[in-house]
């Protein structure tokens, strides 16, 4: 990692919040690399700061410790993933549920392929980062499951697909996606992550196609 770029000073210097955002982005990228390379247990604030080309004092201006760093990184990453999936479904999915599922799956796999260190932190290292991290992960998976369930509900009400039998079906989809992606990151199987696209599409569309109508509430 090269030396930190010199920021303009004086009246041409960027505002403090802009400089802090840039520093935070660099620390996130560095933390992802260190967590992926060393594992969360062996990562240190000093190693993250060194990877970012910054001082340890700068790290502590942003995070109290490495746990706060991975939690903040996880929150930022999951927000970006959910937003990216939603945008892909809206902009590239066309008018069919099948098209939206395909676009969403491609967006998710594309993020993992483009940002492997962040993906490993998001899907793997967060598990060993303590109880707060586990709670954060559960909340994030619930958000993704809720997104899937709500999208299915809208399509079912429009008569385009069957309704998922229960909210647990949405969690089953999320769990399968996470495990398949995690396995690919760990083992590089399949070597081309794009090979998971038809697998995930069959899984999601299969559950929707096989879903009986939900019983209406009394």
C-alpha cells in the first residue's frame, strides 16, 4: 500500500467531514484486507492502520477497537448490498419476477466477485467477532429475508407468482445464498462464481413456483 495522498491545505482543503469520509473508506478497505488475510482474531488496529497507510492514532479517531471497526464495516457493506440488489431488480429486471430475480442474483454475485475481501468479512469473519457481531448478522439476514418476502408478496398480489408459504421460506432462500457464496469464497468452488447464478435462480423460483397460497387470516 502506498503512502497516503497529501490533502490540499488552507482554503482549498476539503471540509473535515469529507476528509474523514475518505479516511474511513480507506480504513474500511484496509480492514477488509487484514480481516480476510489474517482472520478477525489475529487482526490488530495497528495492522489495519499500516495497511491503510495511516497512523494508529488515526484509526482510533474513527473506531474504539477492531470490533467497532468490523461492525461499522459490516453495517456499511450490508446497506450497500441491499441497495444494490434493489436497484438491480428495479433497473435491470424488466417486468417479470424471473427477470428481477435474475438481476438481483447477478448483482449480488457481482459484488462478491468484485470485492472478495469485503465479501469474506461480510459472510465469514463477522461470525467470529463476538455476540454483538452475531446479533448484527442476524439483523442483516432478517432485512434481506424481509426484502425477499415483500417482493414476493407484491408479485403474488399482482398474480405473477405463488406466495411463499411462510416467512421461513424467505429465510431458507437467504441461508442458501449465504452458504453457497461463503463456500465459494472459502474453497473457490465453483471457480467461476457466475456458475452459481442458475443454481440460485432455480432455488428461488422453485420455492415460489411450488408455494401453495397462504391461508388467509381468520
